[in-house]
C-alpha cells in the first residue's frame, strides 16, 4: 500500500508559532549556525554528565577502599600490636591492587554477576571472618598472622574494588591528555589518590575513634559495608544477612553492652572479667581482673600499661604487680646537694600508665604534673586504679607541650619521670636528643630524671637510646628490672627483653642512692622489696652495633625505625607469656 499523503491541518502553521522560514541565503546560514550550536551544547552536556558519573564512582571506590585499609589495620592491632599489623599490610594491599587492576577483564568473564555486586557481600563478611581468624592468632604468630588475616578479609575486597575501578575508568575520556601518558594516567592517578585518602583518613579515624559505636573498629566496618551496599544495590544483598546477624549478636569485638556482657560470660569461665573497655587514640584500652591470682591490669592494644594486686589491701597506695614502676620512684632517693623537701618539690611525669609512679610521688606530698596523650588512659587510671586527684593533668602529646612550655618551665622541676613505652615499640620522637634536652632544661640544676625504656639487649635500639641519654645528661646509672637471662635461655629464645631504668643528674657527681627509710615505702610490700634498683647494667651489656650508631636525633629516627619490626615481634611473644592468648584475642 503506498504511503498516505500527509496534508497539514488548517491553522497548523499558526499553531507552530510566528517564526517564518528563511527567505534568503543569509537567513538560512544563520539558522544552521544556531542549530549547530544547540547540538554542541547538548553533546557537551551529555559528555560532562557521563564523565562526572564516571569520576564520582571512581572517587567513591578509591575512598572506600583506602578507608577500609586503615580500618583493617586498626582491627588487627589489639591482637597483634600496631607494628606487627603494619609489617606486611602494604604488600597485601599492593598485591591486591595489582591483581584487581590487571585482572578486571578476567573477573568480568569468570564471575556470574557484576563485580561490583560482590563488594557489599565481602565487606559484610569481613568482621565475621576476622572474629574466627583472631582465635587462631597463637597458631599464626605475629610474623604472619596479620597478613594471613588480611588475605582472607581485606585482600579480596581490594581486588574486587580495584577491578570495579578499572571497569569504571574504561569509560573515562582521556582524549585531551598527551598520548604518551594516556595508558598510565588512570592507574597512576588512582594510586596517588588512594595514598592521599589513606594518609588523611587515618588521622581522622584516630582522632574520632571511640566517640560512638559506629566510630569503633567493628562499627566502622559496618558503616563501610553499608556504604558499599548503597553503591551496589542488588538482590545479592540478602546473602549478607547471616554475616550482619553474627556481627550484631555474636561478635564480642563490637562495642555494645550486649557484646561486652557476652565477652564477660566467656572470660568468667576462665577466671577473668572485663571491668571496662573503650577504643581511643593510642589503641584499644581495657581493664581486666584476674580472679584466680587476684590482680587487675590495664591493656592498650597488645601491651600492658601496668597492673596492681587486688588480693592485697590498698593502704596508702596500691601494690603494683610490676617492680619497674616502684623502681622509678627511686628518683627521690638519688643523693643531690641542697635537696628540696618533698612538700616543696615539683615533679613531672611523662606517660601515665595506671599511675603507679605518679600516685606514689603525690602520696609523698610532691606537687606532680602528669602529661598523658590518651584521655581514656587517664580516665581509667583515675576510675579503676585510684590515681589521686590532687595533681596537674595535661592531656596532650608531650612533644608539643614541652615546646610550648620550654621558657615558662625552665629549671622548674626537681624530678622528671619519663615512662612512655607501649605496643612493642617506643614513640621514637620522645627519645631524641632534642626532646631529652628539653626535659633537661626543665630540670633544676640539682634535679634528677628517671627514664624507663623497654628494649631488647640483643638489638641496637636500646644501645642507641642509652647513647642519646648519656649524651644529654652528664652523669647516669643504668639498671634493668630483673636479672639477665641465662645463656641457655638467651640461646633458646634469641631475645633479652626487659625494662631498663636510667637515673641521671645535671651535675657531674656520681649517681648514688640514700638508704630508704620507712616513710619511703608508703606501707607497701612491693616498695619494701623493689624500691631500690638492684640489677645494674654495664655498658658492655648493650649490642656492639649500637656503639657505632651514635645518638638519636629528630632527623635520624630511621636508626630505630628499621628495628621496630624485630622489637615488636619480640614484645608480642613476651606479652603472650604474661597474659594468656585468649585474653589478647578477646578484645
């Protein structure tokens, strides 16, 4: 059938408007220009919208992946310590990034669903998988345990996220870039942005952690899983329900009253109980009671900040379970000219722990200032370990505080106690020549400083720190908390880890201790037994390699950093002998 002839209806020309058809060549050309401009505008608008969606998706994938990498590290630290958790973390991430970026096409062909649809499922199951893998930490060990855990948790998430990122960036228009960099620009740009977000987000996470349930380690994992679910909505999300139910009702790492009660039920069966816990700037902080042996400890990640006997009565002060903190109190016993009476003396305590040493100084009537970086450590020491209230508290990092007070507090203190070890490694900036020199300037001319450094005699860092201390202070004596191990034990374990206490003065006189009197013991059995340091250390006891390493300065901190891994692994092993594995795993 031939097509029907179309005839305009009457009045249709008027309905179309008053615009007249072009009558001249100039009019026709002008109309063509207008139409071409409209086409270009519509084309650019579509292009900009499409490219905007591409880059928004890419940014979201990179940001979520970078934040999750940091949260994974934070989640590992209570079981393995911060340094052990970090050792192989970057290798796991780099490997996952490479596999995901290079294998996105293979994943698209192999997977029965879109790659992005799996991201919420993997993210949802990570807390549950971590929960079970943490219970095998003793089997894995600190050397490989963190990497093994991340291989089954973070690794698949990063592989899938990177593959999705590669898929998304295939639609990116890079035609305006030079041809020489078009091929590498997406990968290099994505990695640069990943590292930027990773660095910035870690600072924010630490600053905000613990302020609500959703700002805790497991809470953040749930938030990130929710974000992935919003990004990749699909019917597959129903398979995330079992993992979410386990995390909500059975995962004791979630910081809720129900999870805490469940954890306490488990601990009670083994003779322990959880008094309190909170996540904070320096790590996971908890207070635990051992009912069988009768003591209480404060934990920070995979390290103990101190403890006291609960089976012994508290008289003036508590009975500490570790002698090192009572030995630090011997700073009062160092014989110096024109000694200031206790009731007129001033003391500075850098690092609080459970407050054993500052509590004793306060009990002796000394005006004591405590500088502690972690507000939760300070809160718990006062709430659960009897830290007296009659002192000056500074909740700030010691470096910025000392810089701001260097002129105001010049030659101000009679005693300084420096005790800042935690987590298997020292905060290096607090042992540099510059920081120690600032403390020296705060000491009165006849003042005394006691420095506690926990280290391994078989490794150079301890010797380097001792070199630095002796460089800043002209006269020192060095003691260790306990007796040195036998040759057989040293050969078997390969480590000689102990607390080392250094007493120094600003004068050139030899450091000597007066004989304690009854008042010095504060009616305490531990102080009667351990107040005076007994195990003096000769310079020859330190690693021979430290002699040539010189001292530690602010711009040379790599001298200690390169030994962090080995020190942290040794500390992890020591902590597993002090407290059972199930305590460290049950955070």
